């Protein structure tokens, strides 16, 4: 199955975020309100994007670490379709966020950013039945250690939860992880920093089609 393409609007400037959204929205499946954008602008940006693109999924990258129910209510009341919670958060927080999300018929992604022993942590979380696990190399880590996609293979073998992949993805990376059949491919900087964000998305989509 073709993976969904999610573009992360990791900006702090609302005007530029909306400009990029306008260029790429018809081509993507999920528009992500990146963590910096959510912090800079607030949840109103979720509502604005949903009003502009009602047929697109809007993901709020809350990276929730505590008060799972409160943060879920905040972003879903603002019309998000999906949110994120950190795998490193207390299990109580993950459970609260998952429960609220499921009550509202929305989707939740557990993000393994910064988790050292991912397999062990995955085993602790899996029974909470989140919608997705995100294997994600942090931007700061990418700059020091580079990126890696090998955990996708491990997670596919051990868990029956759809996977997202994120962290510095460029078109050349796509064939490296497509054999592990990610459900969602998440790309930020390659698109938001491109001179021509629309062409950047087209290049990603071409590579995805080629690797199917
Ligand atoms: O959540 C994020 C950073 O924490 C980013 O949205 C994600 O890493 C995708 O951006 P990039 O492709 O630039 O790494």
C-alpha cells in the first residue's frame, strides 16, 4: 500500500507556514503543524489549516510529555485529526492521551524521538494500542550522528502497529526504508527549506512511486 506523505511545517513564522501549505497542500496527505509552529502561533494555526484544507488530515506535533488528556483536548478542540505523544513520557500520560484520542475518534502517534532502548520501550507501550509508532531521528541528533532507518526493520518484526518514519528524509533515503513498509513518511526541512517547496514534494512522491 502506498504510504501517506506528511509534510512537517517546522517554522515559527505563521505567514511563511501558510504560504508553504498553500503550495503543497494538494499534493500531500497530512499537513503537520510542527512543534515550533504550534509553540510560536498556538492552536489557532490548526484551526486555520483545517478551514483552508478541510480534506487534508492535520496533525498537531504536540510531542506531549505530560497532561495527555489536556493536550489532546486542546488540539482536537482546535480541529486537529491527529496528535503526537512522546514514547519517553510516563505510561500514564501516553494512556491518557491515547484514551482521549480514541474517545474522540481521532488518531495518535507515539514518537520514539530520543528513546535509547526503543524495543524495550515499545514493549511497554504496545498494549495501550496507539495508532502509530514513529521512528524518528531528532534534528539535533541528525546534525551530530546522521540519520538511521534500521529500527524500522526491528519494529516491523516485533510489533503489529503501523509505523511512521521521520528525521532528515530526502528522496534518496526513500528506497532505504520502503522495504519496511512505513504507513506514513514524514518530511520537514527538505520541503520547508527548499527554494521550490512544491517541486520538493513532487520529487519525494516520484521516489515513493518508484520504490513501491
Ligand atoms: O518533529 C520534527 C523534529 O522534532 C520534524 O518535524 C521531523 O523531524 C521532520 O523534519 P525533518 O525532515 O527536517 O527532520
